């Protein structure tokens, strides 16, 4: 088995892409994205939850509306957004089904979301109070099941939330709970059952429960089936818990899968700049990439499977070789794309290419921005105590990638 044995990349004309577009380049597969979405939907249907389940793919892990376009036509799918700018960009590209999970925000932003009539998961009692006072069309909340520093109403505030809703004569439409990235399936099911108890005690008339994301993806696995979250088992146990705990059948279940449906839809193709550099300190394979193309690999100590290709884009497979760090093109000391080292097979030289797999989530979206948040203004405090604005705040689209309004073909 090679790194590309199970990958959709083996059928792609990578040479054409490199010749016409250049490197580094992120490459996405619509077919793989559709396949992943269908796999998740099929698991829900098989568990008898088909009519009760809706999926909202978070925009910020990939942030390319062209790649996410299948969501516009697939029944039961929408997009999760966090910023008004994301909403406006997606609306301009024809998307029309959203939920909003914004973190802590101002009253004016809450009013913006209320005017869109998109379900918006508020993260504090103050925010809920504003929506109640302004007679928002619907009220939804996020609950912090971990009682952590994350945005969300804490368990100790649920009685106050219930009283607040009663005071205004309103009912909760939907409640969101984050099951936690990296948790086991058993832990996630325990959170499901915990939320069912919260539902029964505090919000028995709510029309939906959003179990958010946290569905794992194994970056170390090679076979596609081994990489993905076990939705069949998860939905089976969720359906069993819903029946056992008497959750009404008209209550919808929402989910926000990200890595599981996006990660293996993308790959990063780079050029190798020279033969392996070996020094008394380390061995390096130098590429035209940069760690800022996919900072999450280093930040999360996340290894990705790699493949080296020759000048004709045939995979180089050779047990002989060296272990080397994957170096980026800048002078920065820490410009390494991946943690640790990778096997560089004998035969790799300045005519070769390197593919990093499973870069469809939390990679390109973080290049030159962090989850689409615009840059802040900068102020200089002078020696005499006076202050000068030396950098204006970016507008809401500043630092976005150079997204084309229309797709352009790549051809000879």
C-alpha cells in the first residue's frame, strides 16, 4: 500500500495542474466531498433518523464557496457561519440555508442575525436577554457542556435561562451542545444522553437539539474507511437513547461535521526545490511551501500522510531513503510544514513534487488569516502620552483569499 493507493488523487492530472497553475496549490475533490456527505446521510437513514437529522457544514474550516457548492442542492444540508461577512459571501454565491454559531457578540450583531431569521445560538444570558427584549423571531442557545472557558451558557445558569424565557413568555427553539473534539464515541454518546436530560428538564418544547461537531478524523490512517468517524454506530446509539429517554419524534437533531466530511477532500501539492540537504544537525527536504499554508499541523502536532512524486507525477516508492523534516521556503527558523520527519525515498530531487494529504479542513482557510477574522487596528502611544492610529482596522473582507467570483478552467 502506498500513500496514494486509496486516494482520489491518483486519478487526477497533477502535471497539468502544476504546469498551468503552479505550486504550491491546494486541490479539492467535489466527488470526494459528495461521497462523504452521502456517507453521513446514509448512516442517518439506516439508523431510522433520516427525517429528523440536518447537517450544517461549518464554513470556516474550508471557506471556499465553490468547493462547498454541493451543499446548495443536497437535501438536509446547510452551512454553519460565524460572521456576517461569511453570510454575505455565501449569499452572493447562492447559498440560502444557514445556522449561526457566533461566539460572544454585540447587541448590534445579534440584531443583524435576528433580521436574517437564521437560527442563531447565543452564548450568554445577556445575549438572550437582548433577543428577548427585541422580540427576535426565534431563540436558540449554546450550552457549554464542559463548563469551560468556551462561549456558552453554563449548566449552573440553566434555571435562570428557564426563568428568563418564562418571564418573556417565550420558548426555546433549539439548543446546541459541543461534544468535544478528540472525545471517544462513548464520551460523545454520554454527552448526547446528558443533553437529552437537559432537554427534558428545562426545554421539553424545544424543536431541535444541535450536537455540533467534534467528529473525529484519523490523519494517520491510509485506508479511507479507517479515517472516518463511525457515524453508523453513533447514530444507532443516539436513536436508541432517544427512544429510551422518550425524546419526541418531532424533535430535530442537528450536526456540524467538519473534518470528517472535509479533511480528505483536499491535498496540498508542492515542488521539491533541491535534493535532500543533510547537515550534522538534521536532514531537510526543501519545498516551495510554508507552514502558514497549514499551521494547524504544527499547532496540533498533527501528522499528515505524504507522497513524493517524480517529474511525471508518478509516486516514488522506495524503502531506501532518509528521514527528513519538510522545510518551507522562508528564512523563519520554524518554517516546517509538518511535525517530526517523513520518509524521503531515494530518488527525490529538485525535479520532484510532494503531496500532503487530507488538507481539506483547517489548512488553506488559515493562510494569512485565522478563521476569517479581519485584522485589528494598531495604535501607537507616543512618549508625551498622545496616541496615533497607525494601522486602520481591516474591512470585513480584508485578508480573505483571492476568491474568484467565477471559476476559471485549468486547461492546456
